[in-house]
């Protein structure tokens, strides 16, 4: 039934009682997290909930699940060096869409390749210059920390995109002291397509990487927040006996670690079993 608004002026309104309230203190407030997501990303928000949706605060907001606020940053669907680096000038608009004056415990920027090309330190500086935040991380930052946390040295690398970006990523990992024992790409340059790649294809690619490795692998790194890996990580680890770290598992783990969240480790991968 549709209300007839014109008749409301003829009705007697209820008498409202003003009831008291108080504002929650900082100690009573949940951990505050932010995520800057690419305009074209179909995956990261869902996977972030998978990895840390059941976490709870320890130092802050003890016992409460975190608050996760999202903003999207404009980007082109075609993944190129030029299009990714163009996001450097678009952070201000994306960050301005977070609530004004809001304090964050941690903010993640959800692009592995752009973090490489723009620079992790630059991303951190830009975010901190626009938002009140304690910690900033990226999938690349999280992955570098995660690979060290699981004790990996020889790595299998999987990416969806063109070789130029993937080559730069492998070189950075080698500079970190890791050895790339095998690398593969789906050769797809559109983010909207990458977000629709079937998880079974990712499992098949992991198998191909392990089969072609020139050295025994300690871990697999799957680079791209658009790739849907959450549900296959535990399956691949059970099959091959080594940690499988994706961009989304890495950034989620690092955000939770920085915010001092307590995280149940079930079905999330060996990374989440690290102290």
C-alpha cells in the first residue's frame, strides 16, 4: 500500500521522549580499518571478509569484529604501466570519500602491481597525508612480509598480467632475497576478465608451476587482488604441502597483524597459522 503523503498534515504526531545516550570511548570502539579498492576489482572486498571477517580486536575494541570501510579509486580496465601509475594522482579523490575526520588503525591499498610501480613508501606517504591513520599497507608489502613469515626462499610466482609488470615484480622479490623457481602468467590484460578467472584455473596453474620448477619450492605467491584464491588456498596447500599466499590473503593478514586482531586460522592457509 502506498502512503498518501498529502494526508499526513491532518494527523496528530506521536509524542517523542528524548532518551539519553553516550558516545563510545576509544577502548569500546572496534578496530577501524579502511580499504582503497580499484574501480574494476571484483574480488578483494569479499576475500577480505573471508580472511578477517571473524577476527576480533585485542588491544582496541576487545572482543569486537573490526569495522571495515571501503572507498574505490578510479582506474582503467586495461592493465598497463601507464594506467596503473596514473592512480598516483587519483588517491586524493578516493580518500576524500572516507568519513571526514575519521581515525583509522590501518588502511590497505588494494593493488599489487600499482604498489610496485608507484612505490610502497609513496603510497603510504600519500595515504597518510590525506587520512588520519596509524598504519598503511598494500598487497605487495603484505606479500613480502608474509613470504618471510613462512620462511620461504624459493618461490613459485603466478600473475594474470603482461610480462613487463610481472618481470619487475620478480626482480623486486629477488632483491628481497627470494629465488624465483618458476613463474607463470595467464596473459590477460583486463582486470574485469581477471576477476572472472575460475578458481580451478588457478589450481591448474599452481600445478603447472610446481611441475616446471627448477628448484624445490618453499611457497607459491599469486599476485593480483582480482584473482579469486580464498577457497583454493587450503586445497592447494594440502595437495602440495607448501604455503600458498595470494595478494588478498597477504594484505588481509598484514592489516590484521598491524591492527593487532586475533584471527581464527581455519581454512585460510598456513600464513594465518604464523605467530
